[in-house]
C-alpha cells in the first residue's frame, strides 16, 4: 500500500507547478511486482500500452486473488486517500480557487470513495448538480513507443475534471532509453522542460493539475522488459479547472 503517513509529511515543490516526489512510497513492493498481471490480462490501452482499471474482468480478478492489490485498491478507494492528497496541496489549491483558476473549492466538495470512472468509449463525466470528488486507480505498462503513440502522445495537460494526478513506478526498467516523466513550464506560449523524473521502483510523483500543468512521457526508444506503473487520480465529477483561453496553449 501507499505510505500515506510518510506522504502526509511531504512538502510540495512549486517549480514548474506544484508537485510532490517521494521515494520508497509503497509497502509490499515485492508482492506487487510478483503479482503484476501477465500481458494477456490487460484490457485495451487507456493511457499505457496495456491498462487495467476498476470494472475490467482482469482487474476484479486481480484484487480478489492478490492480497497486495486488494489492499491497495481499498486504500485508493477511500476517503483517507483523497484527504491526504488534498492536504498535500492545500496552499496551492486555495490560491488557485482564490484567483479563479479553480471553478469550485475542492475542500467544500463531498467525497465519493468509489470507482466512478470506469472503462468507457470516449470521455464520460457524471455531471450531477452536486459535484463531488472521487479517486481512480489504473495499473499498466509501457514498452517501445510508449509516450509517442499513447501516454498523452506529447506535451499535454490532463482533462479539466482532474484535480491531482499520481504516478507510481513499480520497477526500475533495465537498458531503457527514454521513459522519463517530464514536467514543463512556459516561456511565453511555448512549453519548456523543467523537471525530469526517471522511473525508479517505488518512486511516486503527485502533481496538482490545471490548465497549464504541462507534462509528457519521454518516448521509449529501447527497453529490456517493461515500464510498470500505477496511475492514480483525484477527480471531480465535472470540470473543476477554468478552461484555457490562450489559443496556442489550448491547442496543446
């Protein structure tokens, strides 16, 4: 499971936008790697070369048969999970709400700790009159070409209902060329690389999303094995960030 007590003591890095980096963020790492699904258990790609998410037959089988994955599933789909990550970014969230970047105050929204966002065709948002926060948990892997053909396919932001994105690496890929998680600042209307995090087993990168939280995956040119990762998120049931009005940035 995630070491939430350790996470709660971390401080956000502001440059290029608020994010937290934690080493050794997972307990039972060996068990999670030992029980990592075979490739034929994964569904079609969502963001990685193969993905499993709540509702997929392979996902439901995994969390029922693996104690390590079952415990992690229960932790992600909990009120505590969302509250820990909200507190991590309390100050920048409050600033974003006060200056109008955030349409709603996340701390005033109710929390629904359930798998709301499942595998669907296209985008699907709940869109209720009473917006709420909810978590998401995806399991996946990437190989040669990841970051070029999927994984955002270049510099991008996450969708506007996404409040916080959390990436956790399960392994340290061998002989990998590319594959880093990269964060960008802006020089005028041009994204400029500011931070680069190479996959290391147990490394967690959580970032506050916005309409200018630009990031990408450095395309993998070569790898021995696969780049294993968990993708977790705290999202709102409707868009929570103000839409980008700058034409060039909006195109990204």
